[in-house]
């Protein structure tokens, strides 16, 4: 679909990713040659977004296997790589899904190197196809609104970045948007800036610009006002972890958008690859670990100095003011109109999810 991907391999079997910390001002590629570099890329948010974190961790394991063989280290090195990568970020479940898949593949193989290389590649390709299918199933929801509005522009609000930069290609929330545009439907996206890391202004706005999607950047608190004034037709967000009963953890602030959407009777959709479903838990509020990040992400803002052209970090509060920095919040299933998955659209409930994924029924 796209002219670029977020993760790819090189002829010498290393891995390259885009340094997302530098977007939209600089497009820089980072080479990952060891699992420690992959771990750092996840921790420092060079890569981020649930599916891309999983894909990077998978290649991290391939790099660990290679180092283990080259340096003739024993299996404890690989065990350490698994546990370091597992600890790199706590909320997005794709990380654990990808690592479990890598472990199972390696444990069932005599050729660790080829198996881990192949499995990481499969995880990446699976994400591309999954997101494409989310687009196929999400498109009718946009089409229906366009029909109701007699061809007028459909206004979509999104939070954080759940586009291709959070995945490998297509993205989850952007896949239906790109498909709608391809069909000639007029769309416009309200982009929440998404403090404190500004994934909306830095990343979503960047990729919508690259794909010529009409969009407008808004401050995080504007969504409710826009909804009250009929300026939003639907909300679509991504997710880092979805429970069996359809509760969704996503970037902090998502819950407030869901509340405002419900008050204004605006459909609130969550687009997700099934790899973000944690089938082992039900109650998102009690069971999803919420990442707490460095307070300086809140106290400082990073941007481009218009005069010098340099990227700078500026303090936006008194030197001594402390900050709290919860990375995610949980939107309970009752606020979610539908989940959009690669297998179709369903209610945000155990019954809804297991209709699409009958193999996950418990009895
Ligand atoms: O902290 P981040 O940038 O990794 O958070 C990302 C999100 O919250 C995304 O919405 C989510 O991972 C879905 S990406 C398709």
C-alpha cells in the first residue's frame, strides 16, 4: 500500500527502523545490530505503538540468537534477552505475544538462527495483512456515514498515533481512512496532539500529510467541544491491550474522548489487530498494568526552534514542580460502540469477541 514501512531488514541481516523521536522534523534511520539496541529502541520510544513494539522485539530475539551463536554463549544469554525485552514496556500486549511466539518457534527448532529470522519476518508480514483487513472491515462504517451525509465530508477524531508508524504498514485506525479515500469518500481527521509525547502532532499529522489526508491538529481538550457542535462524525482509536470483555487500554486521554463521544451519541470505535487482545484477563481497570514514564516528558516540550531550525527541549513549568506521567488509561467496554478487527466488526464484549474468535471460547 505504502511507499514506506517502519521496520525492515538489510542485506547483511540487520534491522532498521525510523527514529520516531525525531519526526516530523527529521527522517532518520537507526540500525539495530544487537538485542540490547532493540531493547533500547523500545524503551526510548525510537519505535512505539503496540504492533511495532512486538515486531521490534521479535527481531530483537533474532539478533540475540545471532550474538549467542557468534560469541559461543550459552542459553542463559538468550533467556536474558527474552527477559530484558519483556521488561522494555509494560502495557502493550503485542510485546509479550511476539516474544511468546519467538520462544515457541525456537524451542521447537534445531536451527535457532533461521527459525528466529523466519518467525520475526512472519510477525511483520502478519501485521501488514492484519491492518489491511482492518481497513476492509472498517471501511463500511465510514461509507455508511458518508451516505447519510449525502457525500459531505466525514469528520473523524483520533487520539495518539495508531497509524502505520505504530505498526508496520497501513496502521490500524488509518487503514479504513486510506481505504475510504481510495473510494473517493471525503474525509477529514481531527488529530489530538496527545501530550506529553505528542504522537498526534508529531506522528499522526506527519503520516496523514504524507498520504494527503485532510486533517487538523487540535489540543487534547478540544474534542468534547467539537463533538458538542456536530463537528465529529466518529471517533477511531487504537489499543495497546484489549481484554476478553472488551475493555481497552490506549494512550492516556482516550477514556475522556469515549465519555464525550457517549454524551454526544457519536460512535466510538477501536481498531485492533487480534494480537492486542489479552485473552487471559477480563477487567481492564484492575488487570492491565499502566506504564508510568519519566516526569520530564511532562515538564519539558520538544520542538523545532523556528529561528535556528534546531530541535530543542524547553521547560514549561517552574523548575521544582513535579509531574505525574501515566502513559495509558482504560476505556471500559460499555463506552465502545464496536471493535474493528482483522476478522470483522464486533461488540466490545466477550460474546462479541468470541463470535469472531471462536477458538478462544473457554467452554
Ligand atoms: O506510548 P505509545 O506511543 O507506544 O502508545 C501508542 C498507542 O497508544 C497506540 O494508540 C496503540 O499502541 C495502537 S498502535 C496501532
